[in-house]
């Protein structure tokens, strides 16, 4: 029984899990004997089984809380370090584009710096972009680098389009040209611009928190204050942020001559263009995208930083040797 702890001095046994989580369960289930008084009726081992109780007993709920607390796969730190297949694919696309540019310059006998030093120079802009971006391996990528990549994609959008057009026209093989063509078509869609601006805004709000949680010397109480502030900003964005985000999307589309949609018209699903959706563009992007993503993000924050975890972290902070 991994929950049973024996104390030599009083010659009594106690339930570790019920003691740790006694304040977070409404029903005590007759557990005082194993929490405060101690169990010493050794001739009556049936009391051990009675203490464990049914599936939803106080003891079993306390054990679940302890297992969740000790489960590293559900920890906050683990969640920030998880990588997915999308990040790997994005890295491969960026790497392939860089290789294609290098091949083109080598075949043409052109310097990597470029002979055209004007601000409009494609080579100069691209090399500058590569230096600033400093491509990272997927294993070392953090949420902050996703934010920087998206920000630089928006900032250097025109130059990136020119590079993709070159790859589409003069790529080394059909696969590269096909990939460039697909990216060009998607980059000019309203759907891409909306998610680009939306993720820039969302990751911008959570970027400071992400960086703070990655610091080894981060004060726990300060981190929890940042969590609270970030949650408030997410609520504010959900309630009052739609007009701002759609304004940025439309401005970006007009500036870069990409697709613009009329919000009152019927939404056309790119995967099923012949099938009627019976909803407007406004409903799709505001309700099914904007509100849904923010609701998921807020729910994730509430699940990972609920009152119990926040209080436990606060208690842990009080044990810090720094204080």
C-alpha cells in the first residue's frame, strides 16, 4: 500500500494522500482516523479496506490528485516543450527554400551578398532575413521562436513572395516548384492572412509568459501574477478584440494585394467548394475561428492554472531558500 505511512513514535499509521489533499475534497469519508488521529487497531485490518472505500471515495479522489501532481507528462513545463509534426514540416520548408536560393546563386555565379545594395534588392533582403531568422532545430524550438518566425514572415512578406515566385519558375525539380506554387496560392488566400494576424496577436499576448516560465531563476509568485495578467488579456481580447483583428487583416490584404472577403457573403469551404455552408464569412471567422480558439486557450489556462495548482505553487514558493 503506497499510501500508508507508519510513524514509529505514536506507533500509528496514516494515509499520506488523504493528509496532503484533505482541504480539497468536500467529503472526508470518515478519514480522520488516518489523517489526524492515526490508525492503530492492528487487529482489525478490515478498517484499511473501509478507508479506501468505493471508486469515488475521499481516499481515491485524493490518490488521483496525487497522481496528477506527480505525472510529468501533464506538467506545465512539459507542455511548453512538446513538439509536433507541423513544426518539423515548417522547418523542412524553410530549409528547402534556403537550399534552392543557394543553388541558384551558385549556378549563376552570383555573390551571396548581391551586387544590388538598394533596399529593394531581393538578394539583400533575403540574406538579411536568413541572418535574422537563424533557423533552429525543431528540438530546440520554443513558442517564442514561433512568434518571431510569424512576425518576420509578415514583415518580409513581399520579399518572401518574390523568392517563392523564383523557386516556382526556376526550381531545381518539379517537387520544389510544386511546393512553391502551393505556398504562393495559400499565402494569397484570406484564410492565411487571417490566421497569420490572429496568431501574431495571440502569441504576442502569451510570449512574455512563455519566456518567463522558461527562466530557471523565475520567481513562482511573479510567474503566477503573469499567468493572471495573461488570462485577463485573453478575456479582454475575446470580448473586444474582433474589430481590431479584422482591421489588421484587411489592411494587410490591401497592402499586399491578397484575397479580400466580404464578411456578409456566404462562406465557401476550400476543401468542399461545391457544398453550401449556409453560414457567412463573418460567422465562420468570428465564431468558429476567433471565439473558438480563444475559448480553447482560456480553458487550457484554467485547467493548468486552477485554484488548487495556484495555491500549491504559492505554498511551494514559501519554501524557497532564496527567501
